[in-house]
């Protein structure tokens, strides 16, 4: 009989300790934000000018996420953010086209996305 009383007391003590820790029930799992690619601000894009050299563009935006082996005149910058809170992911894509060493075209696929 003594062991049953001891078991009940320890069980109640354990439940009380868990209640005092203020842990949510059911426990919530923390999920981190997943960021991939190049984060490019509108200010960075606005500072690009047609005719800039590849070196100057790389100074402003950083190394492109994707350069194609057979298409060296195109640089692609991708950005993907999957928030840990479960909201809709954010995807952005910017393509830059060069002729020789000069920037000739900017394609920004992020006009209406956010």
C-alpha cells in the first residue's frame, strides 16, 4: 500500500511541476525561417543602370545564384523565404542580360508579388 501512495504522490508532483513550467499543451514546435538565394532590395535594383559593367553589377547585387554555362551573358538572382510560422512563402527572381561586359536588359519578375 505504501508504494501505491508513493506512486500517486510522485505522479501528482510531476504533473504539478509541468503545470508550473508554463509549457504550452500541446507543445508547439519552433520552426526557423528558411532563406535561400540572394536577398535584393528595391534600392539595389534601382541603382542598376543599363550600360554598367559586370563587375559593377556584381559589386551592387553580389554573385548571381545561377549562371548558365552556355549562356554566360545571363545572370539570374533568386530569393526564396519560407517563414517558420507557416505563412505563404516569398519567391523573387531577377534576370540580368549582358552583351559583352555591359548590362543591356533587366527582367524583374517581382512587380506584383509579395
